[in-house]
C-alpha cells in the first residue's frame, strides 16, 4: 500500500512540475497595454481544453509588441490565481 501511495504522490508531483505544452493559435486581437490577447487556438492538451477563440491575460513580463491580428503563433499557458495566463508566446515557425 505504501508503494501505491508513494507512486501516486510521485505522479502528482511530476505532473505539477511538467512544462506546459506549446499550443498553436492565430492571433485575433492584441491589447499590449492591458496585457491581454485574443487567440483562436487548437486544443490545449495540458489543461484538457477544446479548441476555441478566447481572451487570455498575459504574464506582465511577456512583450506583446510586434504581434498583430492574423499572426500564426504558438503559446504556453498556466493557471494563475484561478485564471489562465499566457506565459510564453512566439511566432510559429
């Protein structure tokens, strides 16, 4: 039983430390001054979210200048204070 409990604890710990997946998206709208971006994104595997278009807050350190509507990008999100936040964004290769 102890091995089972330790196995579950290890799994939970490793999942919480895993790096977020990169997800492909198209920018719909950028609001750099408000640290927000609207993305039409594919399914986000790491949080089991279906593909959709939605508004995201962005991490304050994330520079949105140089991005515009129509750009193809990839991004990473994390849950911060109960809300989704884009923590990494780059133009798609």
